[in-house]
C-alpha cells in the first residue's frame, strides 16, 4: 500500500526507534478552562517533519493502517510529511477518508492507529492523529481542495441525516456523478460534529471549512426537515429520488428508568446540555435557545466520551466542583483515556462504584443533592464486563446544583415506524442485509452509521457511508 517503497529502503530503522518521544503540547489548564478554544497547540512544519520521522515504515500492511477503520495509508503520509511534502500527504488521506481534518482531531487514536504503532514498545508512538490534522490544516491554508465531481448520471439521491455517515455517502455519490440532497432535522448540517462534540475538541471553524467543500461541490441541503414526521421515505421516492440513504445516527438519550427526580429543574440530559452550552444560538433548534443555568456543584452520570465532554464543558462554564459518578471502576469505562486525562487535568473528579438512585430537590424546587448507593463488581455480563451489584444499606448523598445524564444513546424509531417494509431491531436500529453495502430490506433504501450499529465512532460511521455510496452507485447503474 505504501506509495514510495524504493525510497523507504534507505531508512535507518534503529535510529528511528531510538529517537526520544515528545507528547502533544497543550495550552495551560488555567488558560484553556477559561474558554472553549482548541486545547492542543498545533504543530509547526518543523515539528511535524520531526514527528513523522519517528515512523519506522513497517512491512506492508502496517499495523497502523490495519487499525484505522478507513485504512488510511499512514506510512506513506508519514514519509511525505517527513520530506515536507504536506499537501501530497493530505492527498493520501483524501483517497480513503471523507473527514480527515475531523478524524485527525476526534478519533481515539490511542485505541486505533496510534495505539497499534510498534513504537509503543520502545520510546512512544508516532503522533498520527495530530499529523493528519496538521497536513489537512496546511492544505486548507496553502492549497485548495475541492471534492471531485463525476460526470452527471441523471440520478438523484436523498440522504437523511447530515452527520458523518450521511456526509461520507454524499461526498462519494458526488464523485460518482449523482445529484445529492441532504435532509436534516436541525438547522445546521454536521450532526454530532456540530451538536455533540464541543469546540475545544473540534473547532467549529474546521467544520465550517469542511461543509463549504460540500456546498461548492453542489450538494443540496434541506435543514429543519424531519423525515418520518415532516415527510416520509415514500415521499422522497415520489419526489423523484432514485435511492435513499439513512444516516440519522443514534441520538435519543438513554433514560434513568424508575429513578425518582429526573424531572427536577437542574437535571439535564447530555444532548440537551451539550447543544445548549456549545452551539451558537443561530444554529440551535427553536426549543433549545434558552441557556442552561449551570450551578457550582455539578455531577455527570456515565462513563463514555459524552460524559467527559460534559465534565469539561461544566468546568469551562465556571462550575467549581465537577464530579463523574460511575457505577463500575475506571477499568470498565468505555470512554477514551485521553479525554479522561484532560478532564482530570482541568479539575474533574471521579467517584467509582457509585450508582445514583434518587434526585433530591431543595426548598426552591431545584436540584440540591443526588442520593447514591455503593456498588461492587459481580460476575461478567454477556459482553464480558463485570456487572455492578448494589451494596445493601450503603446509601449516601452527593450535594449538587446540576446533574447531567450521560448514559448513552438509543436510535430514533420514527423511520422504522413510518417506512413500510423497512426492518428494524433493538428499539429502532435499522437492519441491513450486508454491512459492506448498507442495503436494507427495502429496495433502494440503504443505511449506515450509528442508526445501524448503535453509538460508535465518527470514523466507523464515515466508512459505512462510503461503502453505502458505492453500493448505491452500483444499484442505480444496474437499475437502468
């Protein structure tokens, strides 16, 4: 897969293995919790070249490439970066990724490409994520990238959902020559890239630059259009679309069933909290424009990346005591280690083996405390994680002005209920006949991303959208 095998024969792998590791440079904690700007200081060209020179160019296929869901040709990109050929390196990423400037920032690299780097056994890994982000930023400033447009096919495709899966599908369909219209229930495109990921992890300017590429490529956008309520999938076919891709994600907050007090003022679901505290008002749905009152003492319930985002957001809003309550131990937490490390640096605390059982209002009717019970770990569940078991008579209270429920996400069942012959399962997840194509039980309807798999990564949703686009193109050409 590597693009320059002849040149790679001359490298001294032993010298590269012995180079010292330098981790990412971050803004000071005092500075970064005072705003919502990017936490990571960008590389200079010299630093980027030096970091890329740590790559020892493992025999093909390299472990980093295999660990990347998009299978980016990372070794070739590293070689080009080492030579200062940054725009050429960016072109390598464009070949396999629709959102490289975003994946370079939000992917859990420590669990994917960077985590698989063989240099972890010695000094430290190649900083693949930051190098990806660097070359895409460099390309934006110093060159020009446009989504290639294929020869017009005469086909129109409707995409439901403007998140990573839908965007990837649209970008590929444009290159196949099909007309694309994206329908989105919110005022802005982007899905969780705009409404879920805080600015300190993904600056909105990066998203705006990416979205401009879609508009320039001719993608049509229909905001504030909730397919399944305002219109149906059948309506889209009636309007002349030859195929439909569903990429609506999995954005319904999981509930704390049978827990008293979740309706008390001061208790928020994670999506509501993140949208109303991280997105500018002009992009907010009408029912979310009232700003949230965040107290001095905040608890976040949950252990995923969303919980980390909520913890770090609360700190930036001026909260003085911010604590994560999690019913297992850190070992079982599903969220990324890097985000937890940053949250701790910024002042977040963690209370393990703790399960909230009741939210308690104060004299003013607002949240004043969370009653909890201690847990212990029992036998593994079906997924191999040890089940949390309540410790009898261990109830205690945690004072809190604000509680944020970051318990995970469920799919929106509306499309399954309003689309005849579209099979779903597990509370609304869309059933696909083949994950390599995204084909559903309904002819001409394809799907991919979190609405198929449940909550997963930006990069896996993107890959699903790209695969579905290839299948849609084949479907349309065979249909003639």
